[in-house]
C-alpha cells in the first residue's frame, strides 16, 4: 500500500531556514500536500503541488518535488517562533480521493 | 465561515460503553472522512464517504462504524470502545473539485477509554 515517511523532529533557530523532507512510495500520486497542525488544533493546508511540477513558491514557503526519487521537501525561509508546529506531508492519486498522510515532523523554533 | 465541527472535543469513557462522535460540515462537500492520530503513526484513515449513503473502510476500520444519512453529517460510532481506541480523532471534508482539493479538518476529539 501507499507509504509516506518523514523524520519525526526538527529543531532550528529563529531566522534560519527550515527544510522538512518527505518520501512517498505511490507512483500514481498526483497531488502532494503539506499540512500544518498547531497545538490543540486540526490540520490546515499550507500548500500543495501537482506531480507535473518541480517547484512551487508561496511567500516564505518553497516546495520542491523530485518525482524520480519520490521526494518532497518544504522549505520555510526566515523561520519564526509562530512556525513551531507539526508538519504533515500527504499524497493522493486524485485529490479528494484517499489521502495518505505521513507521520508528521515536529518543528521546534528556538528563539 | 467554512467549518467542520466535531463534538465532543474531549471524552473519557469506560470500556464497552457505546459512544458517538459527531461531525458536521457547512461547505456542501461530497467527501468526508475520519482519521485517528497517534504518536509516531501520523494520521490513519478509519472510514470515508464519497457521498450520502456511500461509505467505505479506510486503513484501520476495526471497532468503528459510520453512517452518512445526510450530506453534512458523518458520525463516528464506537459500539464497544476498548483502551486501544484511546486516540485523537479528526473528521475532514473535501470538495470533489479537482482544482480545489483542500481537506478541511475539525478541531479534533480527544478520546480516552479506561
């Protein structure tokens, strides 16, 4: 079945860049997502990328996709304490259809 | 305001006592699903529904039931809860629009079964 893997924890200093990595196994993945979960809250969509794209930039966020290696990364520039959260990578073959989530990466931003 | 509302937010119950967690969305979404979140395991899908009266098992359906009698509601039923169902539960809804595939999540229900 589909599998999405992430490292569990990342710690960075405020103002540095954060890079959160994700690998997935399903070659039919069409939609690849990054969701953010703040403490005590549900997940919120940060950004997504279609599998026919290599990169997507949205303000401080840059998503890179290496389809050959099935590797997705999320770069957060100028990381702030408000970015401290759990970040989930997710993939889906068809958008609203079954979405498979990774284990989540807890980002800790040190002031 | 677009919302997915779950109730209750917190629940402590005893083994074997039937319970229902409600989920309601106001976006007229066709697709709804239930997930459980456990440390180190991420989100795992329990059940999903493509539309009214259409439901199917996700990855971890054992011990759970769902129903979809109306488009806006998708309750999760635990007929005989056990301690291994202690978890954080999320309901989500998604449009079928292939260009608008964001999943909207509820605030979560933290369930403890003793």
